[in-house]
C-alpha cells in the first residue's frame, strides 16, 4: 500500500494533532487517562497504514478516554 497518498497524510495530520492535544492536556493536568489516550492515538497514527482504519481506531480511542473519564478513572 502506498503510504504517501493524500488521504493517509490528512488523516495522520488530523489524528496526530488531536493526539498531541490529549498528550499536552494529560501532561499538564497530571491525568493519566488522557495522556495514555494521546500516546495510543499517536501510535495508531504511526503504525496503521490505512486512513480508514486509523480514523476508526482513533475515534474508538477518543470514545474510550471519554467513557473512562465519565466512569471516574
């Protein structure tokens, strides 16, 4: 698969930016869940070579962070 197609680059840029927001928030607030979510989203944007699968994984990770925070973790 061609890793330098337009869709992959845009998805990687968008999800990487959101992941950096999670990382910075988690670091500054000393909150483990958003920090780990940001690390996982960053890893997903590096390791998954399909824009669709990357987007689905990152959306699932965002939902997991939201759900865990709502549960009180």
